[in-house]
């Protein structure tokens, strides 16, 4: 379509507007341009509208020629705008957002759910942000999303703000000026720092820039207040130039600001800092444990070792322990995490050497601290003796701390120490040796060395069946180690899992240590043997982030441990453990039913891809009384039947109900019959 008449008309209308409407009726060039548009007017309604409006403007009887002229000009501009074309012969250049990422121009309708999650209130927002960022991280390259993310750092929904902080910490330095603008002192002076979460802006800046923004941290440390000031002081840990300033702060500041300075000092090294920690530990170990718990500075480790060994010797000489001394021992135990210097190893060796003497010194079960009675057992010292009735000995407490240390870090020094202690002192350090073997030895060697120590009789019988010689062992229990093992289905591997408490954040920090190799499959046969003396109480934990099955209340720890370590990629492993869980499910009674424990077993059978489920539920229902429709429906869905199995199981249940073998009240019976009829046309996913 030739649009030149439209462009000509636009020029004439603009010219008449400039010259003034008094001469518009005599402007023959405008009249000619209007008439030239007539063919287009017949082609489309929009052109007809332009033609009629322009013609109205030049009529003698037009009462408002100025307004009509402007209307015509606006219509022409609108059409010309929609028909405009921009063209270049050059190759298009990428517009970068930040240093390396290409700017994304994404449809607003696509971004709306994410933008609303970041800028509004309500539930499910965190899930939306996680899902969108996981599947479409490129959305953050749209400036609308980017600014919404920055604003969400101070969202009142703490979990959402923390997730946003974690995401933004992965960005480049381009975002720092924007974050600084949000933290300008002009805004801080008006009380913006009182808004919850403003310190997260500093956290993101330091995560990206580290020591490059040291001057800015110093500026905020002097001028800002509250959370922003504390975050700025903590950020000073990135530069050794701040040592003198931080040492001054720990003397002049109080409360949260002093703690922020101490936290920063725990990352730095200098003779002045080491002297400071030595004085503070001697004065009150409890006051600094939160800063030194995760410190890996070797000089700090030696300072801790010195105070720890001195206290142990002092207690041993007295042959008794006060509550204060025990509290200090507890604190030293917390600070040993991540430390493996020669001095630290000497402390462990001293405890092992004097174990019989320390066994006589019983630690108090409860102590008084800050006017509260505190039980430090169960959670803090659970690994070696869960369910133990007698009070803990000092030697036992630190054996557990050695175990935790080996879980926390890769340490050749601790491995060497444990091998020495196991060789010298025997079964007290057998769990440690087992853990060390899992981390560094071949799976066959681990099984051959340590399976006999769990239950000698079972091991001997299995070996006899396999035509091997009888094994020897001392019947030690290693379930506290097995209870920490997780199977990673995605990577087809086993790893050890242990969460550690961070006093600064009051959160658990997950620690995952990969085994050298997957567990030998012989373990599954060994651990499911009916003659094995299975421990009912031991330290057991599972990794929520790697859990693709449901746990209900009241599950048996031993059974859960077996499912947790099962190699799902091995049909043989699944079959062995599946047989065991199936038999255990049939043994469950009314107590397990009321406690929802049975749902865990059904979920496990589904997870293990157990194939022999047919008839299992109907047999269970016949044994029990007073079932409800919803309970039966839930069990059916959890078990994960195929379509064919599902229909057959339903038919068997209906038959048993009709024979009176399964007890249901009239209402539940009618509901189940309707469910059965509906399911005939339903595909089970």
C-alpha cells in the first residue's frame, strides 16, 4: 500500500498549524492533500476517519477548526507511528547488562508472577521466586526484575529476603552502585536503616567486592547505625589493614557492634589478634566460642589447645569437676571443630591415655547458666551413646568431638591420629576408625574389616554360606556412623551428612563428606539379617535437601537408616531392602497405625520400587478394624500401584468389604464404592 498521501497530508496539517487556522480554508495545498487521501479512505476505516476529520477542519461552517485540525494530526501521527520501520545494514550489537550478561527483553506477562512475588505480600511467594530463578535465571537480566530483586532484600518475609540475598550475591560488580544508592546516608538519616533487613545490602556488596569496597565499609561503620553498622564492621574482615581499627572497636563498642568486630577479627591474623584471643579465652571461653568455633587459623587452634589441655590436667589432679569447669570443657569442645594442629592432636592423645582416670570423673547431667538449668546432653553429645542411662564421662564427650571433627573436615592429621588411637586403645576408637575407612578405603576393604565388629555371629554364618573362613570381632556397634550415611540418587554415590550449629546465625550448617566409594552391596544382606542384633536407639539424621520420600512420625530409626543408604540404582540392593521393609510392614500393629508410622513404610516401598505389592493392602485391612475411606484411599495412593495393580487391589478390597472381612461404616462404605466406580475411568500417575 502506497502511504505517501498520508505523509503528504501530515506535512500540510503541520504547516497549517504553524501558519495559523485563520488561513486554513484558503490553503489549496491542504485541500489537495486531503483529496489525495480519498482512495486510501475507501480501503480502510482508519483512513476514512482521517479523511473525514481533515475535511471537517477546512469547512467554512466548522466552529472549532483548531481542535479538529489537531485531532486529524493526532490520527495521522498514530497511523504513521504504527507503520514506521527502522533499518540498518550493520550487524546488531548485544546490549550487556552488567559486565558479561546479555540484556533480556522479556514479555511483561511472563514476568508478572515473579514481579508480584518480589513486590507484593502473601503466601507462596518464596516458592515462586525459587522455581522461576531455578528454571529461568536469565530473567534477572531484565532491569524490571533486577530492581525488584534489589528491593526485595528488605522484604518483611525473612525467608524470601534471604533467598534474594543468596541470588544477588552471585551477581557482578555492576549492581554495587545501585545497592549503595539504596544505602545512601540521606536515606539512613531519615530512619530507613530501621527497616528490617537493610544490612543485606551490605552483605551482597561484600560478597561481590570483598576488600575492594573496604573504604565504603569503614564509612558505614562510622556513619550508619544498628544492623547496617554491624554488617559493615563484619565486612572489615576482608582486609588486614583493618586490624588496628577492629582491635580499637572491641574496646570501645558494646553489644552487637562489639560482637561484629570480634567476628571480623576471627578471620584475620596478626600477633596482636592472637594475644587478644588468648586473653579472652583465659577470661571466659564461653564469650568467644561463637567467633572461634569455625576458625581455621592455626595459631588460634594452638591457643585453644593450650587452654583445653591445662583445664583437663587441672580437673584430673582434683579428680572432680565443678559446673563451671564442665561448662568451660563444653565450650572448648565446641571450639575444637575444624582444628587439627599438632597441639590439638596432643590433647586427644592425652585424653585417650588418661581415659580410665577420666572415666571416674562423671560430668554433671545438668548445669546452671544465666539463671537457667541447661541439659547439654542428647543434642550436643548424642552420637556415641544415644539412650544411655548413665551420665557422660569426659573422655567419652571428647571422643565424640573427635568424631565430629573428622566429619566436618578433610584432615590427614586426624586420620593419622585415629589410626594410632585405634591401634593403641582398641574398640573405644573403632567407630572413628570405621568413619575414617569409609572416607579413604575401598568398599570391599571397609566391609571386610568392620562388618565383623557389628555382630560376629551373623558375619560368621554369612561367611560360612559363602564358603569363607570365620571372621573375628568384638561385637561393637557402629550404627551411629551408618545413621549418618545418605545415598545420593542423582550422583549415584554415598556421603556422610552432619549439620553443625552456627551460633552467629542460630542456624544449622549442613556438612556433606563423600565416601571414597559406594557401600559394598554385602552390607544390605548383612544389615537385614534376622539374627542381627539391631540397635533401636542410635544417632540418626537425614538430609532434607536430598530427600525424595516422605517421613512420618514414629518411624523406626533402624528401618529408616536402611532405606536411607539403599542404592536405588541397584535392583539387587532394592530387592534386599525391599524384602526387609515389606516384612516389617506386615508386622506393624495398632500402635504404628495410630502414629502414622505405617505411611512411612508404604512410602519406602514405593521409593524402593517394590514390585510385590499386590494383595498387600487388602491383607492388612483384613487384620485391622475400624478403617475409614480416607485412610484406605491414602494408603492406596502412597503405595504407587500401576493402573492394572490398582484396579485389581480395588476389586479385592470391594470383595472383602462385601464378605464382611473389612469393617467400614455405611458412610465410608458408600464413599469407597463411589471411588471404585470413578477409578475405572481414571489413569493412575
